[in-house]
C-alpha cells in the first residue's frame, strides 16, 4: 500500500482549510459529486467571488481540483488528501491511546 504523504507545510494548509465550516461543506459536497462553482455559490449566503476564494483556498491545500467544462468551472474533491489527514489523525489518536493505557497500567499498579 502506498501511503500518500504531504509536506508539513501542505499538511498545515489542509487543516487550515478544514478549519472553516463553509470550506468543510464544499469539500464534503465535492467528494460526493462534481459541482460547478456557480451551483456552489447559489447555496451560500455570500458572493460568487467569496465562494471562488474558498474554492481557491481548498485547491491550494489539495482538497479539491477545478476543471473547465465549457464556460463553467467544475470542482471535484480529492479523497487522497482527505485520507492523508485521516491517517495523520489516526496516528495521533494511537499515540494518545497508548499513553492512556500506560496511565491505566500505572494507576492499577499503584492501587495494588
């Protein structure tokens, strides 16, 4: 299995991008299906330009990509980048689970 890895700078971009609720929603929608920027913009209470900026930020983080289809720009999610974030979070979770288990063992030893 090939592990998809990003640089530390790119990883930071991914998490900064996902820190915003609108951008998380855009990512979720584009992982389910390709969506035009104009369709995305119609569903948010913000200007078309603001949605374009969100999409550009997501694109720079590698979470979405844009393709031209006629006059429209179609946005599609990039699941490999999401997998990388998930792998990173899973590894951090495992570290904390190990620490908690060691603490449990320590407390059990102290009780006896």
